[in-house]
C-alpha cells in the first residue's frame, strides 16, 4: 500500500531537524579542530578555520555562522574547547579575536556560496567550481584575520602591556598563520565538490 507523501509542514520540520543536526556536527568538528594544532608562542595553527569555511559552504550563512557562535558560547561558559582552555576570561586572550572571526568567516562563505553558485550541487565537477570554492574560502579567511589580527594586537598592547618589540614580532608572524590556513584551504577546496556529490544535500531554511 503506498505511503502518504509528507505534508509541507512535516517536510519543513524534517529539514530543520537535519539542519540542527548538521550544525551540531560542524560545531563538534570545530571543537575537535582546536586540538589538532601546531603550538606557537602567540597563537596555535589549528584546523578551526578549515571547519569555519566548511560551515559556511555546507550550511549556508545563517546556520554556518550559528555553528561557530555556539562553539564560541560553549567555550565562554567554561567548557575547555578552545585551543588553550575556556571560560569567560578567554576574551582577554590574544587569540579570542580569531574565534569571533570564525563566525564572520562562516557568514561570508555562506553569502558568497549563494552568490557564486546558482545551485550549490555538483552534477559535473568543473575547474571553475574549484576556483569559486577557493575564492569563497579565501574571503572567509580574510574575515577571520579582519577581526583576529587587530584584536590580538590590541590585547597585547593595551591589556597585556607588551613591549612594542613583542607586538611587532606578533604582527610579523601573522603570515605564518595565514600560510597554515591556506594549506588547509587547498584541502577543503579539493574535497568540497567531491563531498557534496556523496552526502545528502543540505537544505537552506530561510
């Protein structure tokens, strides 16, 4: 006996439930990415920017940014999921600006995904698709450093009262962190079209 087709209301509930589950998954991956790191004096090179870009690409601007905001809030209430701990006092860490930047990163990637791809679903993978994903992620990384770099220098200068030499050294070391993010970006660019063909399509809920 044929089953009745789902009503629009039940379909919306199902798609929202799927979005919530996907958001929780990306949030968990961002948490895990903080512990896969190369420790350095001022900051750690982690996989968190990788997952922030993935959040925007796979979840869209709203849910992607939400996944990163939840990650930030969980850390601020005391769960030690940041690369160097957690708690409300983490806002005084030089690296906290980059956590704020993850939210902007996911939002930017989500917006550009919708602008550059009329339909973000790869029936046939083209070279231009890889280029578009690269540009999207590059803009997302810019968003991370747009907030993270000034925040770090401000905390070092005005809160931690570091010398000008230390602040200058921190500023000069930023290209090293950018390089680490670019390496992970390339992996994401190569993986995104392939992954999107093999996982269920994520529905955007306005």
